[in-house]
């Protein structure tokens, strides 16, 4: 049986449907920052088209590492509600 939701407008979703969506999106969210970081590393091999490009990439990489931690914390709180 496929795991799907029946609503087409967010206001019509049930708690169970949102719980299902949270569970299904968790693996994708957990890897999002890694995917972006990989792209930044690849882009770092190519000269930036503007002055200070590497500095911008490094700041973005640091922000994404922080995002990874926040996503992990959020996923833990979803799985273990207080």
C-alpha cells in the first residue's frame, strides 16, 4: 500500500497525514545540506566570477553546516515530543 496523503490544500490535512509527511521528508531534509555542500565544494574548484567568491562560498558552507544541526535537532524533537 502506497503511503500517500489525501489532502490537496494544507489546511485540509490531518495530524496523521502531517506525521506521515514529516517521517517521509526526514531522509531528504537530512541530506539537503550535504548536497548543497557538495555543490559548493565542486564550485570551489572553478574560479569564482566575482571578487571574494571563495569567502562567500565558505560563509554559505558554514551556514549550511549549522542548518544540518538544526534539522537534526528538529527531527529528534518530532520523533520524541515532550
